[in-house]
C-alpha cells in the first residue's frame, strides 16, 4: 500500500517516526506557538456560516471589496455590520 500526503509518497519510516513522536507526547504550548493558522478575530472562536450567493451577488460583493481594498470575508462582515446597525 502506497501512502500519499499532498501528492507525495510517505515512506513507512516516516510513519514510524510520526508514531514514535505521538506516543512520546506533544508539548501543547509549543504546538500553539508554531501554529501557522489564522489569527483569532476575538477572544472566543468565530463561527463559520455558509451562505449561498448567486453569481451576480458574489460579483457585486467582489467589486465592492476590490474598491475598498478588502478581501471577500471582510467585505461580507462589513455589509452585515452595516445592515445590523441600520435596524
């Protein structure tokens, strides 16, 4: 059986090394320090909310985001904040 990760073949020796490392235990604080994940937006975890948009709706969001130098998520969050505060 050939094991692959991200298209690269994984040798049995590498798997054995990972198993030994896991069995020895991990330093959780070290893992948190070296984590390259997304930075937190708040003190609590954010929720992912899937939303369906038509092609036209998404194009409009992206046009506005580009004009305002925002990424898609920032643009959608700004629109939601404006809508919520207008009520």
